[in-house]
């Protein structure tokens, strides 16, 4: 019996070691093929990677969603807006090439404070915050905690309320124990992500098609790293500690807010998220279009036009 147990244990350890080495190999290949495109600053102990283009008296700060990266805005959103404005797209703490300290919280409150720190460090004045998906929740949290640092919000498929259910595409991020999250991140997460890529991407992008160049141009391959999985899981599990309290404070918002949603979004419910915020606040202008969740990638021109309209509202206000 002891002999059999030893054999099973050895096989298990060899399997874990093999998965670890495979994950490490994939992560290193991704980082060699997709090095950082921007610059770095340190805010509250977080090493934040950001991409900056353009110049002008008014600035725009782009914040990506859950398991996203700054390059999600790389399908023309950054370059077109940079023709008339100073545009900064950040990797949120732990995402992309930004590094979140091991003991740092992933809560929306802390992420909002980091965004405020980025605004100060880069001397952005009072930028328009453009938040996609979870980046929308971070933008709302920033406006609530630091109203003097934000001039307006342009939210694209934003998370505004605790969702009634978690999308199947993000089910793997539901691990609550940090040690188990790290173990899965360094063993199973990457090979399973590769195996189930088409199934997950169909949910995330559907009913629209995934661009063939998304792995490179959109930074999709950067998700094939254990640090990215761990950060996304931490982000999702930290929502319940802040989101309900944040929802109670929405009446404190007094700045122009625009919301753009795809009617066929498979990640978040446009009624539960977009319409609910518009019903709550008269300052919210909701626009519904035909499309899915990844509008900055699948419909960049529509997204750019939406952002420009919010800039006009901001200037009028």
C-alpha cells in the first residue's frame, strides 16, 4: 500500500511539474513575442504599464476590462482619439505588464485610488475616463472616490451592478483561495485556456467574430500567463466587497456619463447593467447598438464616435 501511494504521489508531482514547466515555457514565449509597448510608472507600489499617444489640453484615460489589456483599445481607438487629444491606455494592476504587489488588494476602491494616482503622476488634469466592462466599474469608483480628478465618464459595456450570474467564459476565475488560485494559474489555467479558446472567445466576442489578429494586435496572447489569470481571478472575487456599497452611492455622481452597450452582449446584461444605471441617474445617456461585448475591438469607429460625443458633453458641462 505504501509503495502504491508513493507511485501515485510521484506521478502526481511529475504531472504538476510538467504543467508548471509548460506554463512557464508558454509565458516566456508570449513575453518575448509581445514585449511592452509603452512606459512604466509606480503608483501605490503598483508598477503600471501605460501606452501614451497624442497631445492637447484635454486628456482621455482608457481602462480595460476583466482579463483585458491596454491593447484592447489598439484597433484605432487610441490612434484616432490621439489626433486631437492626449490619450493614455493603462494595464490595470496585475493585468498585461502592470504588476500588483502580492499583498495589495484587488478591490475597486484600491484600483480607483491607483487610477487617481496615475492621473496625478502623469499630470492629466481632469481626464475623460473611458472604461470597458470591469474598467467601467473602476471608472465609476474613481469618480465616486475622486470627483475632483474626473471630468466625465464614457462607459462601454460597463459593469455597473453586481451581476446576477457569472458568465461561463469567466467561471474559471471564481477560485476564492489565493493559494489554489496560484496553483491553478501555474498549472491548469494556461493549457485549458488554449484548449477552450474558441469556445470562450465565442462567448466574449459573440455574436460578432473574433478578429484574426486579436492574439497579437489586441494583446490576446498576454492572457496566456499565470500572473494574468491570478490577477483576473482576484479582480472578480474582490467585487462583492465593494460593488454593492458603490451602487448605493451612485446618486453622488454629478458629471456627464455616457453608456454604450451592444444589445446582444453575452458577458453582461445590457438591461441589468446599462439600463439600470440610466434609470437611476438622469445624467446618464444610454446608447444601445447591435453588437456584443468587445465593442472597442469589433466596432472601433462606433466606439470612437461615442467617446467624442461624451467629450462634447464634457466640454459643454
